[in-house]
């Protein structure tokens, strides 16, 4: 266990890997200002030891129930991060063909990959079966039919679990709630047993179990208890019908601490799993994303301008909502840390921090305790290791943000900035093509003696 793991169980604010030393904010043994000198802001910075600590803490808590861990790749798909987790024994939970390729590129065995997601394409399903992944979590009867068709064509037997919608409200943000009856995700719990019986009777499919995922950033453990208890009842009922249910995928969604709050108690989470489903004898899996990487990352930015506004002062940063989408999308409020300790303890007004994007939603919130700020100061958004870089875009034709990994006293870039020059190369136009059906019509008219002349763009 790493030196930071003992303080990770509640993921409070006592993080030894992130601290001011001689006035400079350090990630592990690296001053963040040194990274900012070498890597243009904005950039994401992750602590390797913090990620290891979080994984080891969770693995230790779940060990008595023999629960496997698969990281939700959508939280942070950088292959250096995936490789780090894979080397610890972590599997991967993916929701797209691209995430499958990322996991494979990181050296994750296909046998430790679970494919979730409500809208898998035929090509994605075929690729997953071809490489031999651990399990496909199927979300509808229509998807069952498609997986069976593809498996039949490939001469393979597809490993399948059915995702259950238990109609449990996780009491979190509406945009990250996934298990109420209004949600697009999963199969209504009352329909699962009959569909599972159909799957079990299909030679192309291997019915391996059921899965559930109720949402994200969950702090209240009560919804987990309700959902897992419902799953236990369902497994018992299905077995009563003679169905074999060897696996139970419990999803993820564990929240993290931020600001002055303390995160969910992982010991309590592990206890709930043991008490609700531990007696079933199923192979158990959880799929955390944010909990493993969220508090291990920061987003470093430079203050460009200060601007007086009604009731205070606005700080305009070089980081925008294209780099950190969560405040605009989920009303998230990330803590902010100056890279150098505040110059004075004298009370100063709160700063309203905003980005440069031409959108009114490009704002990060109001912040106190930052000291007196000046143009050129460096700041870091905390708790930015999950759903930060993975959701970043090039909106406003801005560079795609870089990512950095710190390991002890060393750091390295693990994704370089994608600048406008590289983006423009992707937009080099190809040759004009005649649509297949239009071309067929031209050929038919030509065979009748008609003269067909392709129209020039702009011709009348």
C-alpha cells in the first residue's frame, strides 16, 4: 500500500500528495509551477500515487467479498492512466468501441473488459466479440437480437449480462441519474427474468448474469442498499425458475469529497455489498470511475485579466468550458488552489472566475480565500481527474488540453496539446464523389442514349 492510502478511505482533505511546501503547491514531490513552466497552460495534472492509493483502498475494502474492480474508462480514458490501473489488477468498463481500443492499447487483457452502454453499434459488438471481452451488458430486447445475429455470423458465443433498471433514484444530479423508470438505461426489472430465459435458450448467447448502475457522484449509501437488495431478490427469483445466474455487476457511481465535505465511507459501501448480495455466490464486480481518479487530478490555468463587475471582481482565465465542461453541464463547483500560497491574510473580495469562451455558461463560480490575485497568477481546479480531459473539446477552435502525469519527483506529458495546425489537417477536403444511386441513374440514362454531364458546383 502506498504512503497515501491510509487517508484515502473517506477521501477527505488530508491528502499528503497535494501540499504547499515553502509556499509552492506540490503534486507529490513536483512543484506545479515547474510543470507550468514546461507545459503551456491550461493542462491537467494527475498524481500516479493518488490513483494507486484510491485503487488499493477500494480493493482492500472489497476483498472480503471477493469483488472485482473494473474502472469506468469514460471518467478518464488516457492510456497512461488505464495502464497504471491495469498494472494494479484493475479491469475496465467501456461504453464505446473507441474505449475498447484505448483499453487494449493500454495493455488491458480483453478478458477483463466489460462493454456497457445503451447504443452499441454492430461494428462495436463484432469487434468486442472478436477480441474476446469478458462480458457485454445488454440493455434491451432489440440489442439481444442484434448480439445474437452478430455472434451467429462470427461463429462465436457471446457472453451476455442483462442491465436491470430497478427504478431506484440515486438522489444525485438529474443528468447523472440512470436507474429511474424514466431513464433510457436498462431493462425494467419486471421484464428481466423472461428476457433472461430467452437469452439462456439461444445457442449464440451465454447468459452470465445481470448488471445495474444507478447513477454517479453518489454520497448517500441508502440508494445502493435499495438497488442491491432488489438485485438480490431478482437473482433469487430467477434461480427459483431454474435460471443460472453466475455473475452480478453492481456498477459504479461512488462520489468523492470536495471543498470541506467528506466523501462516502468505503467501509460502509463494502458492508452494504456484503450484506445485500454477498450470500448469493455470484462473481461480483463494481465499476467505479470518479472515485479512483477524480481527486487525483488538477486543472492548471493562468489568470489573464481582472475585471471590475457589479458587486465584486471577475477573474478571466485561459481555461474554458471546453476544457472543463462539468460546471456548465452539471452545475459542478470545483475547489480552486493558487499555485503559490496567498500573498496576504487580509480579507479580499470573492473572485468570480470565468473562461474565455463566447458563452454565458463559461463560468466556474465564486471563490474566496484565494488572496489578492493579479494577472499572470497560476491557479489549479481541484478534483478534476474525472470527466475533465475525457469531456474536453476544441470548441471555439481552441487547442485540445494537454495532460501530465506525476510520479514521485518526475513528471511527463501523457497527452500533448492538439493545436489548430493539427486540427486543420483533419479538415483537408477529399475528392467529390457521386452518390451510388445517383451514379446508377446516370448510367441508366446514358444507356438510353441520353447525354449525362456532371453539374459543376455553382452552375445554373
